[in-house]
């Protein structure tokens, strides 16, 4: 067995560890630790007992559970308190909070799936770590109850019980069936109109594309807004502060449509401002999670500056 044999599993292991940890950076670190442990234990691997994939997931699960010991969840601002109504509120980052991070789809060959969506990941952060592991291993990765029991050193009955509790806790998350996929023509049309309105700093056009109860949140700033009126008032502030004539680039994150927003620069061209992950349902934008953390932006490999023209 050579380390090369592990590489085909790297992408799916990163996605698994991300679902467990809510952090892409930590997920990459946990996969490195998983593959290192697998290499050191290669002589003890028995293909008669488990496939290599199952064996690697057992190692990855235990690495993640160890990493989660004593840690709190990674939230989004909307999971911490009530919405704000002041569009001029102070935008002070809460650097003491370990915020939920987005997943860069373009870095790995992962499918656009509901179980990578930010709302789903945020909801699973509320589950106990072992219950979260059971949910992901059973419902996302489709391991059998017996396989998960082996991975977690427990019984199939305990696995099934944990799975029932986890499913009940997530039953109503973001009405996944109603959320459109990025490739859906209606979703693409909404996102294209949103991007055009954003580039033009056209707040009325943006508001027309929003659901009435649309949510706007901006980690690491802990405040958030609910409702198209407050969303629009805040966007008026953004364009007043940062100027008109933005540049926007489309991409995906967490299996959702996303955009990189570039603010106009006085010296010419545009500077990278934020990554925005959109949820579209019923022909409207229902949720926008805006990330400004430089570490998150670096993860997506976005150019920091777009030249004029």
C-alpha cells in the first residue's frame, strides 16, 4: 500500500470533515492528519474486514471527534440573536467567535447537494458531535448502520437511535426541497439579475429580487437583518460608503450560487470586497451570507484586484 492510493478519497474526506467541523481550513488539516495516521497504520489495514474507503472514514471520524472535544459550535450571526433594524449599526467584527465558513466548490469535485448548504451545516452544528457524525455517515455517505457502529465503536441500535434524533432536529431546515440548484434556469436568471443590480448599485432592483423575509448576514460581524426593507436600507449604506459601479463575478459555494463582489477603487479597477452565498427559492433571493474575512476569500482563490476595463 502506498500513500498514492489514499489520494482519490481526499476530496470527499475534506467535504466530510467540513460537514463535521464547519471550517474548510480545519477540514483540510483533519484530512492531512487522517492520511498521516492511515499511512502509519497501513500494515494493520485488513481489506477482508473493511474497504479502504470505510477504513479511512473511520480514521477521519475519530480525528474529527477528537478535534471537536470541548469546542462550541460554529454559528452564523442569525443563530446567535435577534435581527438588527439599524442600517447604520457599527460593523464591528466579533473575532472571539469561531464562525461557520463557506465551502469552495471549485477546489474539489463535489456535487451540488443539500447537505453542503450553509443552512444545513449551521443546523448540524447544533447537534452533539457523535450524533452529527452518525447523520453524515448514514444519510449523506450512506454507510450502513453496522458500518457506522464499527466506525464509532458502538452498536447498530445506538446508531439508529442517534440517527432518529438527528433527523428530527433537522426536519425543517431551510425547506431544502424548495431551494433551487445553481444550474436551474430560474435560479440562474434570478442570480444574473441580482448581479446586474449589484454592479449598478441599484437598490430598488435588488429589493425587487428579494423574498419579503429575506435574511442578510455578514460574519464576522455579528449583526444581521431580516426583511427586504432592512436589507435594502443596509445596501443603500454600503453603496453610499463604497461607491457605485461595482464588478461582480459568479461562482458557487456550498452547492449554492455565489458571487464575488469587487468595490470600485479610486486608483482604478476594483478591489475584492466580499464573497456572497445566495439561497434562491420561489424565484426570489431568500438568504445572503456575506463573507469578508480575508482568510475565507483566500480559500476561494479570488483575485484581489480587477484592472480597469
